[in-house]
């Protein structure tokens, strides 16, 4: 129930921000009776209607809160901290992706993730991360997909 | 007669060695994607699009559709051996398939699942062959208003059927449409919601969104499960990979019934393979002389749902190819792929590119035969994939997703967009907001707005155009029904139960 309340409030905030951002679109309505703002306004209105429907669902289920909590029960968020860590680590990987190059950045990125999620198997982790980074680079370059070379000469 | 000529020409296209190779590759990759957790057909197809830029569109689309239906074959393997559906549509197979495996009949469960997939998959393609031309001819009468109402219906149907809460599905749909409005407006040339970020001027790439929402988010969810210590035990495959005569006799009719249910459900937008397999399971249980065996390893409970979820893929291709309207996540990604190759699916496709459309349809006959071979004698090889530790597989999927996003434009900023979508997808899963409606509206959003504005320009800004023809009226009525049905059905049921109690 609490999750649904948060979704309801977030939906209203998104609708308000979207409506405000729509007013900032420069208007040029030559040959187009509606202009670039009309469809977004319609969507903003629809989002408000959807929020209203969610409110109705919450009202209907108010006596049965267990049904509406979904996966977001108290225990479900406990391990989400790991995902925050993985997201930050992935963000850092993307930050150095161009500078270090695909092979080096990917090998380090993969090795760290495997060290956490596949603990203690150092040989397998090092081999997989280095071989995957090298082989996938070679394969995608062969397929005309340009991946950054970075600090490596090839 | 004309259809027969097209079918023959289609076979001439799909039997070319290069297309046979791509059919095989698509089926092979699809089976792997189906078996592996952490990546589904939507993300699999999206990841392949950048790699296929230089390819002939026919070959590329043949390969992508191979992934789409191949994943359904592979999805049953995990359902039977580890009680976890590899694909959402295999969820019903876990019930009796896993029970059969526990009783030492894993080989028979895998065999019937492959046979049911083959028979129903082929039945579905026959249906697609028969219905494609009549529907495409009807769609030629569609103008912008009809297209807008059709897309509106597709979205409302998906919203009403996806997830547990129709309101949350509707929020997902509208958020997708809102994201689709980001970028330069095609008619006025004005930038919208770009926040000064140059990378947003062309809008948010749907491949980035799909890879983030489906692949990265799925990896995050699996990683969280691994941290929680959720472990799956794989049942060893032993014994003969074949059926007894009694098992075959009991499976035959469920396969045909499942095939018909799956095809019909597949044609309808929104319903998809999961609903098709649930309906088939319920139907088989009701028809069975031994309903008490269901849930304890009844082979009909594997044959019917597996047939249904495979026939559904051919059914889903009907609206995609004839109307240009996808009915779910994977077909939405395929529509995006068509558009990227400069091809607009729809009725004109049958006139302008019969080689492509019939080559694609006929490749599905060949692909189903290939999948039967891959999933019967070679199933043992695919089962080995289940032994790859999640701690190795999940990081590799993240790296592949990174390549998939980077390969589009070679722009590192887009990697961050992918990550943002991954986080959104992960959060949405946790709070039960379905993702398929968002992807559908992301792909259709631009076309939908153009149809809306074209219709309004034709009518001089009079919205009556959207109820100005019988097709529009029917589609609007169906849309309203789709929105109201999830709210009305429980009330109707409560009222019926109440009146039964008082009687």
C-alpha cells in the first residue's frame, strides 16, 4: 500500500513537471493546427487519469493492504544496496570506457563483479574476464562494430 | 493462387544458403536466450540490431524472428529442469514439467515440449500464411485516424492485460509515450524536453531503452536474488528422450488445441504467450478425464501450454506484418528493427516487398524444423548452459549490453541512458509496474503522434474524425472496453457470486 502511495505521488509530480516542460516548447503552428504541444498536453492529462485510476485501486484495496505490496515488501529492499553498488560501478566503467578502451575497462569491470558474485574462484574469474574482453573485442571489430581502443596500441 | 505464388517465391528467398544460415543462427541464439536467465528475446533482438546494420534486411529480420520463436523452445528447458521459466510464457510448463522431471521423466517432458512447440509453431505459421493477405487488404483502407485508433487500442489492450494492476500498466504506457516525445518534433522542427543535451535531439533510442529495461534490469534482479542466496537445483537429464505410446496419445489433442488457442491469442494485442499458455492449461485441465493428475506431472499440462506459447509467436506476427502494430515487447522491438532498416511494416509491405515478407514467413517453417532438431537430439548441449555460474554469466550479460548500446552510435553518453533505463526497469519490477507497455509505447509513440496530428490536420482540428468511420468506432469501442474490463470484471464476478449465494 505504501509503495502504491509513493507511485501515486511520483506520478502526480511527473505529470506536473511534464506539463511545465510543455509550456517551454517554442510554438510554431504553420500548417499544423495543433502544434508540438498538443499531443504532450494530452499525454499529461492521460497520466493524471492513470493516477486517478491508481487512487481508485488503492481505495478499493484499502482493507486488504497485503495484496498491493507486490515485491516491495520490507525484506525485498534489504539487498537492493548491492544493486546500488553495481550501478555505481557500471557508471564508473562507462566513465573510463573511452579513455581506457574497451579491453582494459571491461576486463577490470568484469573481474571486480565476478570477484563479488563468484567469490573465491580467482583463476576462473581472471581467465573469463580477460578472455571475454579480448575475444569479444576481436569478434565485434570483425563485425564492423567500432569499440574504443583506449590505451592499447591495437 | 496468388498467395501460392508468393509462398513459393518466399521459399526461394528463405532457402538461399545465406538465409538458411541466418535462420539457423537465429534459432540457435533464440534457444540459448530462452535457456539462459537474464536475457530475453526482446533484449536479445535489440542487442543484435546494431551488429546487423550492414546486413541485408531480409536476412537480418529472418534471424531476429528466429530468436523470437526460438526463445520459446528454450524457455521450457529451464521450466522443466530447474522449475524456473526461462521465458515468462513457459510459466505453466513449470507446474507439470518439473513434476515429471522429479519423477524421472525429464526426457519425456523435454521431448513433448519440443514436439508440441514444433507442431503448434508450424500450425501457427500456416495460420499466418492464410490470414496475412486478407488482413493486409483490409488494412489498405486505413487512414491516419484508423491508424491512431488502432494504436490506441493496442496500447489499451496491453495496459489492461499486462501486470496485476491496470492503472500501473497505464502509467507505464503513458510514461513510454512521454519518453517518445523527447527530441526534435518532426513537423515543427522544435526541440522538446531535450534539456540542452545534444544526444537527446534525435530522441531516446529504443534499443537503448529495451536493453536497459530488459537486459540490464533483469541482470540487476538476478544479482539481487544471488545476494539473497536464492539457489536453483538442476535436475539431471537421464533416461530416454522420448515418449511412451500412452504419453503420445494423451498429448496429441492438447497440442492441436493449444496451437489454435495460442495463434488466436497471439493475433490479439497485449495478451501474449503467457496468457495463451495459462488458457491452454486451464482448458486442458477442464477437458481431462483425470484433472486430479494436473500439478502432479500430467503430460497434457506440458503439451498444451507449450503448444500455445509457440503458436502465439506466429499469431503475433500477423498484426506486426499486416498492420505494422506490435502486440507485445518482442514484436515492438522487431517493429523498431524494421523501421531502422527503412522498412515500414503494414499492408503496403505485402505489395512493395513481397520477397521480404514471404521470405520471412516461410523461414518460420524451416526454423521450426531446425528448432526441433536443436531441441531434441542436441538438448543435452543446451542443458549444459544451465551449469554456467550466475556470478560469471550476469557480468558478461552487462558487458554484452554495453557493447550493444555503444555499437549504435559509438557515443559513451548513451551508455548512461542505458544504465538509467536499467535502474528504472529494476525499480519497476520491484514495484510491479509492467515494462512491456512502456516499450510498446516507446516504439509506437512517434508514429502514433504523427497519425494523430495528420488526422487532426485533415479534419481541421475536429476530433470527431476519430469516430468518423465504422473501423474507428469499433476500435474506440474496443479500447474503452479494454480500459473498463479490468475494473468491471471483478465487480461482475462479485455480483454473480452474490446472487448465486442468495439463490
